[in-house]
C-alpha cells in the first residue's frame, strides 16, 4: 500500500513539470491568439504528422499480432484510416481546416437537432426549456460553422488560445504551490 504522504512528496518534487507544461501552454495560447489561421494550419500539420507516426506504429503492431497468430483484419483498419487522415491533413492544410470545421459543424447541427427534438418531446419536464434553447443554439452554431469555415477556425483559434493561456497560468500557479510543498 502506498503512503499518501510519500505520493504527495513525490508529486511535489515534480513541480517543474507542471511549470514547464504551463509555460508551453501559455506560449501555445499566445501563438494561437496572435497568428490564428497560421497556427491552425500548423496545428493540423502537427496532427497529420502524429497521425502518420501513430499509423506506422499501428501497422507494425498489427503485423506483429498477425505473425503471432491473430487473423483479425479489423486490426489493420484504424492505422490505415489514421494514415489516410494524416496524409490528407498534410497535403492541403487550408482545405483541411475547412473540412474539419465542416465535420464539426455537421456534428453540432446533429447534436442541436437531437437536443431540440428531446426538448420538444419532454412536455412538462423542467429540463425542457434548457434542451430547446441548447438545441436552437446548436443549430445556429452548426449553420454558422458550415457557411463560414475560415471565420469559425479564426474564432476557435482565438478561443482555444485564450483557454490555453488561462490553463497555462493555472498550471504555473499549481507548480508554485507544489514547489512550496517540496521544500
């Protein structure tokens, strides 16, 4: 059984990881806020590279499982799809931004429609008004995303940049508290 005090002490000794994470988040947030679409393209390129690396690892894992006697073809499906997505994101990042926003917009539309229909079906329930409101807002947001994908990417870049900055500041503060615990 692990002693909670030793766990706390061990975590506190790693305060610098939290500080480093906070600084990286603040820098990423500033980058997103200052260079919205450029940062969004760079982000999608990094995601594309990571998908391809993950696909390569997945293909090797699938090959190893096949050589060990596993005959499932489904095991190959995920790495192949990840590789195709990664190549797509790297081939044309600007078009990828539009496609990603369209997919998110369609999902938001569907979610809004489901919330609206659930709200309309809950006659007399106290959550009805909230579901109807959220459904209408979801439909509006989904339509805006589909009709203006680059503006949506710009707004989301600023939103996530601000969120990264606040999260980074919080992590830096947590690191300071952990540092005080470690001394």
